[in-house]
């Protein structure tokens, strides 16, 4: 049965293995971290675990079907996604559900579920940039046909996300800049894009509706001794979780800080992992994401088409940067951001869109494998034809003699 399943899956086997390992870690960590949440809601931890497990299973289904679809189809899909994304982000900003003084979610009527539109926006913008850069390679230096078509959607998505979720917007902008660099955009054009995004960032920081939150988070990180305990509560509890974890941790399910940390099952799940599995568990998590990025870079280097390379690079950088940012916050290397740990944190929207992104990366990887196979078969065919021609000439020479 396992062999039959493996025969149905294509793409980089290491990426498949990392996905499975991260999903298993997610099940253990979320089950341990949701005890307090279950108590507050008056439900059993098993019900929350079942819901999370359901999203993981749905995620695997999405990975499977997304990796079967040829990645070139996503170029056409990107146009539709961009037309949907910008109005959806605007609607979320104006009429979305407010959680923690931020409007990032849209409630799905009749389900009790919420949908975070920034996850769709990340996928839409990355696929759009990869498609546009691929189409404009012949006139990549032309300002009107390239920079405007890149800067306008990047700026629109950035400002609409940043007004409610600055950390996600900044990371997405960083990924966009990396895609532009890989896509051979000149430094003069990059400076224009960077200046435009910088102006929008200043507007959000000093004029945006959540400017006070951003300033307080930076102050709490830079000068925690000068802040009240309420403002540094999350950082302090995360530090305690990390410090008490030791080398091997307290063991699965033995976390104490899960009862004090806000969102231990999402934003600060890495701190819970270190508390329960120690430095060894934390290093394993970092290692898995770095190996994931390494395998994606290999796919990018070997991709036969520019669109596949840019697509895999953008999605890979997005996942890795988000993972490193989440882990950096948990160990107090970065101010509080509120981004989940990909494939590990509890959250339906995040898991599903992360799964789609990984499925697309595996689709590019599948294309690389098929290209290598065709190349080898082509070389083998040329060798065989060469040998046949050689022996045919030999027989002809013998006939003449």
C-alpha cells in the first residue's frame, strides 16, 4: 500500500518527507498547547485536535492535487487571483472580523470559520510576479512595460495588508524584491520599487490605524526594562518557556507556559516545542526548514523554465522567511509579529494555503524530474543511433571490400 502511494506521488522526496515530519510535530504540539483554549471554550482537547487534524488531512489532499497539475497552468490562474485578491483585501479591511484590534479575517457564513485573506494574497502576488517577469524578459529594462506592472500590484497588496498586518506585508514585500532580483530586474528599477514600498511603509507606520501598536511592540523589544509588565507579557512568558526547556525538554505534554502564553498553539508554538522537546527539538525544527529551503533552491537551479524557477523561489522564500520570523519572535530575536509557523501552527487558512504552495513547488520539482528523464533518454537514443550508424558504415565498408 505504501509503495502504491509512493508511486502516485511525484517530485522531490525530501520535501515530501519534511512535510510529513512537520505535520506529525504539529499534531503533537497543537494537542499539547490547546488545553487552556479547550477549557475556556468548554470543550475537550480532542475536539480541537480533531479539527486541526482534519485541516492537515485536507492540506495533504491539496498538496496531492496541486502537485499533479502542471505548474504552467498557475500562470493563467494568477491573473484571476489578482483580480479577486485586491477587492477581497479591501473588503476585509473595511468589513472584516476584528480580532485583537486588527481586521484580517472574513467570517464564512454558517460555518463559524474565518478566512484570512492575506494568505490568498501571498499566493496570488507571487504567482503574478513570476508570470509577469517571465513574459517581460525580452524587454525587462523597459520602465513602462515592466516596473509599472510590477510596482502597482505590489504596492496595492502591500498597503492593504500592512494597514492590518504589517509583519506579513513586510515579509511579502521582501519576497517580492527577491523575485525581482532573480528575475533580472536592474538595480535602478529595483531602487524605484524599493522607494515606492518605503514610502508606503512610512505612511503605515506614522499614519496607519495601528501605528500605536507597532510603536509599542518595537519599544517593548528594544527597551523591555522601561515597559510595564503587560506590554512585555508575551515575550516574558516565551523566555520562561525557552529557558526551562533545557537540552531535552520537559517531555511531550508537560509544558507549563501553555497556560500563560497567549496563542501558544499558533504565534508562540515554537516556544512550547522548545519547552517540551528542549534545544534538540528547537534545532530539529530549524534544520527541517533549512533543508526544505535547500531542496527548493536545488529545484530553482535545475528548473528548465523561468516561470517554474521564479514560482518555486518565491513560494519557497515566503515559507522559509515566515518560519524563521516566527521562531525568531519566540526566542526574542525579533519584535512580536503574529505570524504562524508554516504547517505547524493551528489555523485552517494558513495550513491550506501553505499546502497549496508546497503542492505548486512539488509540481515544479516533478517537471524537473521529467526534464532530466527526457534528457537522459534523448542522450541514450543519440548514443544508440550513433552506434547503429557506426556499424552500418562498417558493414558497408566490408561489402565494398
